């Protein structure tokens, strides 16, 4: 029966065919593949047409063998023994009449979006190429047209110029017609606090537009999830259908605000019970920044590990040196700000504090060893046990050398021994000293040579008002030049002077020749006084002795006279 009908159709076609090049003829599909369509038109050969010329037909119905189609005869014999026909040319004239009717009546036509061009998209409408401006793709601006490419859509014709083959379409106009009809239905049923189904239509930096079945609602980025996200695409996909909550409804302005997170319990209501301060929890690294990294405690709760809370010994380490997105790490809850919905986390707190360990295992004046890790303008850092550094200030390098000279004796990587001068685990500070490994020769000398001591010194130099001296091997001294200006000493000569004061701040012994001379004079005077006392004590020339002698002499004379 089917074969008889098919043969009859062929015979009818043959009777009515006009075999002039450019004429519109009827053909029957006799074979189909994914790429090609074979047409029987009653000629010697059966022309083959690319299947993509039948896009419009595919939109209306599925092509099948036996279907009658209109084609345009381009060549009865193309020089290779084949007949050449075109479905697109046949459709072209038909399509222009349909386009003209759509423009005048405002009816909807169907077309196939073939691709993107600058400013919009190209659309195939029955063999006619049309242009869809980007501003007329949808009722709302779209960041991307990718989801519409290679799909059939409905349009209205807004501009037509057959001579220039210029056709401009609008998908937006169709959407507005649909929306206007459906809007009233939705507005009649919608209310704040109610749940509603929608399809994600478009994603922007600030949220997502949701198709509610004729009207769009806005799902703001802050209402997508309880946790922080940088872009809606982290959670949502275009075309995804979901249940949402109406958070705000303004009928007059036709605005509907939606929420997704509102359909689940707010994790912040019991956050302090769920994640107590100082508790250690597993967390998943979600993103890295220059100032730290974010870690997810659960699907709705995320906290920040600041760069200063990553490592005990390196305060400025970049997160990428320690973790990567997706890593699971141990973190401690440091602080919770419910009002600002912020959780501060720490990674270093999950391991022992090396500063505390060091302080527990060492005491002041202990000797330690380490390597010079860095040199600075104010001293040098020495690496110690536990990966921590201690500071040796320039003033603690040497008892005798100047600071700028003493530091030249050290270089990075050099092993040194030092004494612990101070420790503060809380402030993460350890002060060390190298000069404290030996006795202070200046203090020793000062104790042995207090003020008033006479000593010998060598003239090192004369500078301005001072004569610089060297006492012993390396103890500096100074003498005022005014004391010797009448007879300046030679460099390298020895002088004697008296210690007048100890300058501990500048570590210098202050000397004076005049003070020594006065001291000598005083000493001589005191010696003379003592000698006079001795002479007086040994001689009888005192008045008492003379009176006594006189009385004794007078008594003796009287006795003789008697």
C-alpha cells in the first residue's frame, strides 16, 4: 500500500514538473543521512542536498523518506552527469513573503540561530539570513548568548529590505508579549514569603535573573548562599530549575526579589555552639588571596585564615606557598563576629608555638648556637631551634670594637654562639648577645682603677679640645688639651695623670694632669704636717716644758742661797 502511494506521488510530480533552470519544482526524499538528503525530481540523476539546508523543515517536523519538498532547479546537468538543486533557494522566495507578512501583521516567525557576530547573532529563516541585535535578544541584558546558539527560537520582524537582503529580528518583542500575558497571572498569586519555581536565565556579577514563567525575578548574590561567593556561577548554572523564596515583591515596579539561602536554616544562629572559639576543625581551602585564604568549615560556613595566622615563624608568607584550593587543613576558630558574619581562623595554632617551646626549654644567660639568617642596619638575626630567630643588636656584638666595624666580622650562614639576654614568647622576641660571652675589660679596669687613681697612658691623638689616650692595651682615655697646651705631648709619648671620672656611656676614662698635681701637692702637705707632729712630739721646746724648766731652775737657786 505504501509503495503504491509513493509511486503515485512520483508520477504526479513528473507530470507537473517544469524543467527550466531557476524554476521551483517538487521532489521526494528517497534517502537520508546525518549530513545529506537525496531527492528524486524525475530526472536522470537524483540530486543530493546538504542536510543543513533543511533546518527550517527540521524545526517544523522530522524529515522522513517519502516527504515532498520544494527545491529550485539550478542545473539539469552540471557537467558531471548530476542534477543540482537547492532547498535554500526554493525557500528563499517563500520566506521573503512570510517575512513581509510578519512585518506588516506582527506575527511570530520561527528561525534557527546559527552563530554570533559583532553586535548580535545571525538567524536562518527559511533560507534567508537575518540579524538579531544583542539588545533585542532578551528583555534583560545577557552577559552571554551561548545558551541560545544552535537553537530554534521565535522572533518578530522589525526591519525588512529585500533589495539589500537586510532583515532585522527581535526575540525580545516575543518575550515581552509572553511576559505581559503571564505577568498578570503571576502577580495575582505571588506574595512575599511564598515559594516559587524558576529557571536560571542569566548570571551577572551581582546575581542571577530567574524566569518565573513569564516574568523575571532577581536573585541577588548575597541571597544565593549563606557563605561568601565571588560570582553566582560558583553555585548556579544557566537553565537550572530550582525552588526559591520571594523575599520582596513590588507590583507597581514589577520587581521580584528572590532568595535561595532563605530556604535553609541560618548557620549563624548557632554558630558559636557549632564552632566554639579555640576549637580545632577540619576545613577545605576554597580560595587564596594576597592577605590569606578562605576555608570552608561546612557547605554554608566559611572563614578567613589571615596571612599572619598561617605560620609561626614567617608572618608574610604567601598562602600559595603552604596551601592550594581544595586542600583539607586543620584550623582553629580564633574569633566570631555574628553581626558582620565573619569567622577568623588560624592555621598555626594547630601546632606547637616554637616561641613558647624555646622559652620553656631555655633560661636567661644560657648559651645557644645558631646561624646568621640575615644582617640589618640595627643588628643581625640568628636562627635557633624550632625555626625561630633571635636578634643580636649591634651594641651587643663587641665590648671594644665600634658597632659598624664589629658587624663586618659576620656574614649570612655563619655559625655563632651567643648568650640569651631576654625572652618574650608572647611578643615572639628573643634578644641575644655575643660580647656577653666574655668579661667586660672596661668594667674590670674601672673597678680596679676607681676615681683618684694615678696611672700612665700613651698619647694616641690630639683632636680639638681633647688628647686621646690609650691606657694599657685597649682602654680609651681622654685628657683636656688645655692642660697641656703650653707644652703639647708628642704622639706615642707617655704621660701620667689622675682618674677624675668613669664615662660608662662612652666607655672612656677621663684623666687630668692638674688634678694629679693638686693631689700630689696635697699629699706633700699632708706628709709635712705629719712630720711636724713627729718633730714636735720628740722635742721639748713647748711653752709648758720651758715654764717647767724655769721653775725647776728657780727652786734650785733658792736652795743654794739658803
